[in-house]
C-alpha cells in the first residue's frame, strides 16, 4: 500500500516535470520561429539594398529609375516590418494562452502531488511504529491545561 502511494507521488512529480518541459519546448520553438523570421527579413532587406546600389551604380543619372527603385524597396521593407510585427504579436498572444494553460495544468498537477504526499505521509505514519511512539511522546510533553474553574477563582 505504501509503495503504491509512493509510486503515485513520484508519478505526479514526473507529470509536473513533463508540463514544464513541454512549456519550455514550446517557448523555445516560438522564439526560434520569431528569430528565423527576423533573420529572413534582414537578409531580404540587405539583398534589396544591394540591388538598389547596383541599379544606382549602373545608371547614376537616371533619377526616375532610382526613385522608383527606392520607392519599391521602401514599400517592400514596410510590408516586411508589418508582417513581422503581426507575426510577433500573434506569437505573443499564443505564448499568453500557453502560459495560462500551463499554470492551470500545474495547479491541477500540484493538487494531485499534494494529495499523494499526504497519502504517503499517512501511510508511513500508520506503518511505522516509531511514528506512533513519537506522537505519544510529543503529547506527553505538552503542559496540562488547568481547569477553567480554578483559573476563574484565582483571578476573582
């Protein structure tokens, strides 16, 4: 019986650990996704800047072409910035939802862990003759309470 309760206790601890590991893995994946998107956008922006420089170097007096190229590059950069901001915002919302779910799972798991710990302690106390002897020893060391009637007469 005590062994089953101890196993249940450790199973609940393992379940808590699994909840944490899952949360860490999700956060890591989310962070990697956002970092990858940012790196991709930076590479695209650098490429467009180099293409713009190449156009300008090829035809330095063609201002109309240069103006059009700058406008296209700026518009593309703004589009990437907006898309990245939307993506980062969505990931933040997902992280908030995940965090709420993790807290809820941990609260439930911790209730089960606490109950399993209480069951193990009760089982240990019931199976251990030393526990009963210790309890009786502590009870014997408690000062005896004086009867109320004697206290009331003494104060009157």
